[in-house]
C-alpha cells in the first residue's frame, strides 16, 4: 500500500519512564501504521507496552514518562513536533480515545450532558444550547435510550455499559479520523461487550474512521481487526493481517498465546503453557526478549535481538527461525511443534 | 459410584437496603433467590454468569462467609447452617476458598512461610515438627521454589501470588475448594499455568471444586458440570458438553454467542440482547430474563419457570424456560 | 437530598443533649461550692444557704439539669457573678467580635490555603512545590500566640505599621487575623495539595485531556471541583479550631471577644458565665459541622444515604 493511505504512522517509537535515574523502556522501538478506515489491533499481556503506545500517540504520557525518540505522524504531519496547544486542538477532534475503565473515566461531578457538550464547545465553538442539542443526538447515535433525560444524569447513575457508550459519544462527537480504543470492553460483561464492539464497528463504517484497538483478548482481535500487531516486552514481535495471524501464526509467542487460551467453542485437553514470566522492565534479556520462555530458543536467540523482518506476504515477524542465520533445528513448524518442543 | 459432597437446597441470600429518615430496611437486594444444586465428590461444578448474577454470593454462602437468609447447605451429610461458630471453624478445614486477588486476602507483612504456617496452626493439621516438611512439599506442589519461602507477597508476580493462595488453601488438606474468579485477573499465559495446576491438583488430591467464573472459555476447560446464573437464579445446569454444545435456555445461548471467537474465519451468528441486566433490587417478575429475551411472551412475564428436562437433553441437563420446545422446533422466532 | 438533610438535623439532637449534659456536669462536679464562691470567703453559713436556695442548688441533680436545660432553651443562661449581668447578653455581645475575628481568619486561610495548595499540586516535583510545603510546615508548627507576639514585635512595636492591640478599625484587624489564620492556611494548603494530586491521577482527568481540554481548564474545572470535596470538611473543622484558637489570640491582642471572656470568667470562677459561653461555643461548633456535612453531600452527590 502507498504511504498516503495511512492515517497514522509510528516509527521507532521509544517511550521510557525515568525512575531513580534508570530508564525503563516501556515502548522500545515500535513501528506500526494504521491504514485509512481500517482497524489495527495491538495485542499483548500486561507490561507489553501496548497502552503506553496508545498514550504516546495522544501525547498524554505523564511524568516521569517521556517519549524519547521516534516519530508519530498523522496524515503526514509530525505529532511529536507539535506544541501542546496544537495537540489540544487535535485531541478529541481528529484523534479521540476511549479507555478501559468506564466506571472511572467520566468526571463524577458533571452531568453526562456537560461532559459531551464540552467537546463541541472546545472544538466547534458551539453555544451551550447548541452543544447540548448535539449531545442528545450523539447519545442517540450510540444507542442510549431516552437521551434527553440521560444528559441530565451524573455518571454514577449509569451502568458500566452505558458509561462506555457515553465515552464513545464523547470520543466520536467531532467525527475523528482516528479512534484509539484502549481495552474498551475489558471491564464489561460479555453480552455488553458484544453490544459495544458492535457499536464501534457500526460507527466506524458510518463515519469512515480508523481504529487503533488495544486489547489482550484474542477473540476481540479476531472479531474486529483487519491488521494485528503482537507486542511482547515493549516490542512488536509479529505484525500480520488478521486472517494470516490466526491461520498461521509465525512468532512462537503468538503461538503460545493462542494455545494457552481456553476456548469456549472447542474442546481442549491440556492447555499449552508459556513457561515462566514476562521479563522485568529493568532486566531485559540481551537477545530476543522471548528467548527465556521460548521452547525453540537456540544460541543465536540468546545472544542477538532479531529484527522485525518482512515475510513474503508482507507480514512481519521478529524471530530468528525465519532468517538465514537460524542455527537451531531445521524445518521448525512453530504451531505443531510448540508443545513437543517445550517438552524436550 | 458418585457421591454428593455438597448439596444446596433453596438457598436465598437477601441483603437489606437501609433508607428513609430513620434508616429502616426499605428493600432487599435479592442476590441469590432460591438456588439448588449439588456437587459430586471429585468433580468441578462451575457457576457462570455476568456481574450481579449472584455467583460469588453463592460461593461465599457455602463457606458461610455471609450467613444465608434461608436454605439448606449439606456438606458430607452435615447441615452447615446448623453449626455454631466453633464447629464451623473446624469444618473450614475441609472447605477452602481461593480468591480473585490473593493479595487482598493475605497479610502483606507475612512471608510465605508464615502464611502457610498460620493456616496450618489454626486448623492444627500437623504436629509442629512436621509442618516444615509439609510447607516445602506444598511449595513444590504449586510450583514455587524453596528459595522463595521467606519472601513477602509483594515480591511475587500475580501468577505466583495466586500460587501462594492455592498453597494456603491446600495447607489444611481440604476436600472442597471454592475458586472465586481465581484466574480472572491473570494474563492468558499465566492463567493457563494456573488452570493446568488446578486440574492436576484435582487429579492428584481428589479435590472437588466449585468454580466461579465469568469467562466461558475457562469454564469449558475446567468443568465437569456447569450452572448458568442470571439475576440470582440458575437458568440452566448440566454436563459441560450439554451446556456448551446443546444449550437450551435463550440466556445461555446468547451468552455463548456473545463471546468473541479467536478465529476470524469462523465468526458465529450472534443473538443480540437488548439493554443491561436489570437491578437485583426489584428483579423482573416471572422469568427474570424476559426483559431482555428475544423470545419472551406474556407467560414469561407472569410465571416463574422451573428447571426442567426436555426430550433431547442428556445426563443431568435442566433448563428453566417456558418455551424450550417451541424455540428448538423453530415455531418461535426471535423478536428483535 | 431532602431526606438526608432532615436526617442529619435529627441526628444533631442527641449530640446537643449530650453537650448540655457534659457542660452541666462539668460545672457541678468540679471541686468547690458555687454558693461559697458567690458569697465570698467571709460569708455566713446562712447567706450561703440562701444563695443555694435561690440558685436551686439544693434540688436533686437531674432536677437542676432539667431547669438549666429549660432556661437555656428560652435563652436564659443565668446571671454572671462578676458583673451581675445576663450571661446570654454578655456572651452574645462578645461573641460577635470573636465571630468577626474567626471569619476574617477563615477567609484568609481558605484564600491562601487553596491558592498555595493548587499551585503546589500543579507544580508537583518542582522547587515551587517544595518551598510552598516547607512554608506550610512552618505555618503549621507555629503556635498562634507566639506568631501573634512576633507580629506585634515587628509590625507594631518596631515598624509601627499596625496598632499593638484592640479591635474594630481595619488596621487593628490585620495582625490578629494573620496570627490566627496562618495555621489554617497551612492545613488547607496541605490538604488541597494532596487532594489535588490524587484527583489529577484519576482516569477522568486523563479523559479530559484526551478531549483536548486546555490544561488550565483540566485543573480548574475538572480537577478542582472534585478535589475540593475533602477540603470542605477540613475547612469546617478549621472553623472550630479558629474559635478555640481565638482564646489565645484575643488574649495576646487584648481583644474583647468571647475567648477572653471565657478566660476571665474561669479566673474569676464565674461559673454561670463559663457554663453559658462553653455551651454557646459547643452549639456553634455542632451547627458548623452540620452545615459542612450538608454542603459536602451537596458537592458530592455520590455519597450513599447510609
């Protein structure tokens, strides 16, 4: 695809936290693009750096965190060189964000109506009355019954699912080009999750926006994303279109993640396990960060960090198995051999 | 030959709501409303449902962490609700619980050794001299190393802390363990480790689990039988295979269809549910699911459906719906 | 909200009763015979007996309390031994001065405390924050009578900018108000800062920033209103502290307020005066607390009725 089809381009992003003089690299050299109108998912476990990546796009990293290097550009404009003032004009307008915790993400002392209309007042300069009218329309769009009454309510009077709808209304009020959704359904029950995901998909096609979806749930990824990046310990280990990723995952971590997932739709005997724990941020392995837990790890994996290399089909993987320098067992099939390799 | 280890009959748990100028009880949250089930020795019965369905309250009531409003809880033939405090304390040796966040239920100033020692000394499981051996054995069982013996809870990761919680539950050699969302807070890769551990322990120690969870993937993996709860009532119960492959209650069906499948080429048709779960303070009349059910009729509004068997159910499968037959035959179509 | 207010008002009734009982018992259980004190050292046994009879001191204690309560409810707190005037009248004439002093000090405390607290929180991790908090610590640690004396020494005696003592003119007000209000300003500053810091790290503040709200509005609109909720309680409690603190400040600056009245009455063993003024202060204290609770509830609509 050509360059100008991407709404968002992130390259070599490094976001670190400086704690007692140490640099903790939460996001370490992430490169990812979001094509126009598409949904790109970032999947990973806690500590993988996926949420910090999304906050970096918004430039909402708070002290002691800092974007150290890299570039983030939206429609060709460099976001990192923008002033705080210019960023404020973009936020909630061209780029919006919804968060994991609908219960705490709304201000408890303002009504729902006040919180939605604020966006119209900031970005479109509407009067109080016009903004409220627009807010009612927006609540209707996100499927909240009797919106005229709802705008007068405070967040604590709404259920979790309703609050997340309000968050979506706030995010989409100004028709953004890019919606960043950070675990938008994790705190919700499954039947409500289904409603919210459905709503995001519907609005995406109506409004033509792109979605950058952060999640730990492979099911949510399979259902909503066009492209997926798998993150592990601050780095992207695999990037693929959603069908390739689930049909033939390449990185051993992706395979491990899929095989350790208990499924409700099929029977599984024993779950395949990823042994050990995620490395501590201050104590990263020298070579591949997954090597200490990887059943295929060989000498080169422990010594040198592999690059995120492009495969023939345009997907990418950060693993020595697919390089010419691979020094482990020949003819590895990561999916079929994952379990047996672990038992050796 | 299976024996019933735990049997619950007509369990009700109402929590009073105070209000008005003088703080009188003005209403009740009917968290659990007339629930009956049993758990066979050596099996895992899971209770699933969305938040507020009463699954955790049921688990707590079994251990008498909250005293139930009414009902009968029989464990190995003893009526647990008839026991006094001291007798109940002794009984807790056989009945243990593992919480969602063990960190919240262990003393952060105690080391692993102290936590386990305390658990054993309360129940006087072993003579003092033999406890140390038992502690080492427990650590090994749950996959922790002996070098971690004198560490404090905060020095462990989430998955390891859950292992400490399991070790503490096992310290008194229980027969029955309530797992209350025990793996919900863990990352997938760690969750799999803990699930495998729980399964292996069940085989080795002949444990019986009451497994409370909202994640149906986890439930399918660990259970023998499954009970689905909605607003304080069991709507469907039966063998795992039946519940997942032959669900009869519209709520069970919609719950199953709502879960995103981690396979983009195999996306299912979804049964859409309207709105939110109603409040358990004033639950809907009749079938509690009727306000969201796409098949609801006048009868559902007025009559509470009982758990019952229909012809293509096998095993102990039962569901509480008036219209199972019509829905199955296609005579009733969903009304969105 | 209405039910809450009514219930909260009803709850103060037992507290008020308790306070009257305590005040009453305190005065009747301290060693020394009130009649003896009134009559003087040289009085005859008969005079003392007469006084006892007149004051009802021979009645059983519950009876005496009942009469005291009945009179107090009608605004009659007895007659001062020292001056022979109605205690109610004396207390209220003095009380306005104290209330003025406390009120101005309160304004000073709240104004300076809030500003310092907000600046400190917004400039967290900077020198401004550290300096503000060090100053606040000093303000908190200084006893108000000592601060009063120091202020008097510098600004009244050496620089002669303000008068040494008295109350009434604007110049006279400045020093006592600073002396009394400083500690409160420090407490409010610290409370505001910690409350603001907590609120700033909340998810909804992140939401506000993600909406594109300017940082100034993030602080003053989204954070402050939430952060003020616990501060209101502190401000209310601070008012009580000011009333008691006024005793020393009034003494230092020779202000004819209620505090000084109580001190003088105690020294003169003027028990109806002490009893009456303590009761008035206690009642004011309870009413202020009631108002704080109701406004707290008004600010924070999430508080459960229980």
